[in-house]
C-alpha cells in the first residue's frame, strides 16, 4: 500500500486551494462582466405603488389627494447622457391605479413657445436605441394660453410615425416658470398592436421597462428626435396588485364582517383545541 507523505498532502492541499481561489476570481470577473453588459444602466429604478387615480389635466389637486401615493423621486436630464453635465433637475412621480400607469414630470425653467416633454418606452430593460419603439409626447403650441397637444408615436428605426390608434393620454400646464406634465398609460393592453410597447406587470428581477424622459423645444411642425435637448433614463418595474385599491361602502362592510367572522371562528377553534388538550390531561391523571 502506498502512503502519501505529509509534505505531499500539503502540496496537494495548496494546489486545491489555489484552484478554488482561481475559480472564484474567474467566476466573479465573468459575473461582473455580464452585469455590465446586461444591466439597464438607468440612473433611477422605481417600483410604483397603487393609489387613487388622478385627473390628467396638468394640475395637482391636493384636496382630492391626487398623486398622494406616488413614488416621488428627482432625476437629472442631460444634454448628453454619456457626458452628464449641465443637468436640469426634474421631479418624477410614478403611481399605479387599476391597469394604468401614471407619470408626472415637474420642473422650473424659462419656457419656450413650443416646449415639449415626452416618454420614450423600451420593450424591456434595454437602453439600445432600436428597443425604444413607442413615444408619448405633450407639446405646447401656445404657452401663454396653456394650449397643448398629446401625440402617440411609433418609432420605426428612430423615425417618429404618428400612431394609427392613439393610446394613453397626457396633459401639461405652465404657471410662471413652473410646469406640470402628466401622463397615463394602459398596462397589459392590446398586445397585438405593433405600434405600442406592451407594458407588462413585473414578475422577476429581469422585468420592467426603460423609460427615457425627454424634453426640448420644437420647430413648427415638430421634428423628432432633432428637437430633443435633454434626456435621461429611468427603470420602472410595474407591479401587480390583486386587491382593489378603492372599496365601496358595501365592499368595506363585507370585508369587515368577513374579518370578524373568520377571526371569531379562529378564536373558537383555538379554544376548542385548548379544551381538548386539558381534557386529555385530566384523563391521564385519572388513569394514573
């Protein structure tokens, strides 16, 4: 029988440890590389909450708790996203209600005659230009009277073509230097429509859509994407809430009675089990 010396065993052990370390470093390097390639790269990630549906009119009615449940973040828009300088800071609000996604963009700025704000929507988490195939734009035609238009575009190789059937809605209102833009987009609606991105509820870490927030001042008629001045990306992971967010009085009463009934039933069941256990203990004492 051959015996392995202590020094030989130590050598094998050192080699094994080195191989394990090498494999770990290689795995870590490859994983980091894949994350760089596949990551969305968005400055901001939002998982919206459910709340009361706001009126899309460019105004926020606090007395009606509009946008009360919105996730509220700040986002910088840049003239050149690859060289982030001279940003415009905007407030970005995102919320859900039923099967709709609501987005509000607010900022203070010296406004131009044909100012616009829009959403370019990617079919997934990709920021590749060819994956942005849908655009929703609110454009002012007269800022002194708050006249605007909402347009739904299909992006065909970065060429903006107006949709045959417009989906969603948008509005805007300017007061001095302050402006509010509002959008509502349907979720999981009309999957067969090739002119719109099919927004999906998220189920895992790879779900969600990249939204490019764009802002600019256009010619008349507008020319996109040439008129876009600043932009930036945000990843929105649309979540599914199976419970209704707004209950009627009847539904609320049914829910309360259900809680009372099931709660009472549960307490009685626990009491019943407790009595059985005590009864068993008494029987065992009598037997002994």
